[in-house]
C-alpha cells in the first residue's frame, strides 16, 4: 500500500491497518489537534496496533525523538521493546 494523506485509524479494519506502510501519518478520530496525529508503526506479532503519537513525543528532540520512534517501529516488527 502507498502512503496516503493522513488517515483516521478508527475508520480502518484490522486487515487495512495491517496493510498500512510504517511511517504513514494517522489520527485517531477527527481531531485537527496536531498532538492527536501519529506515525503508524504497524501491528505487532501479538496483534497490538503500534503508533507514535505526536503529543507523547513533543518534549523529545533530535536523537532522543528518532530513538523513540525506532524503538516503537522495532516493537511493531516483533523486536525488542
């Protein structure tokens, strides 16, 4: 699946979420608040939806932000948490 404009994750089925590319911009609901936007990481082997939410990383900059995003991307792929 190609990247698309920002998607409301709540409108997608589990199969559609599994097909989303890691890095896809998402929201959960219809909020226009930028802190409610996220980066899709994937569906973990246990079936958990994994995303990085902008509101949760607003205080992280540079390497710390990149490392947090990478940890969640790895977690979605079944790597270390």
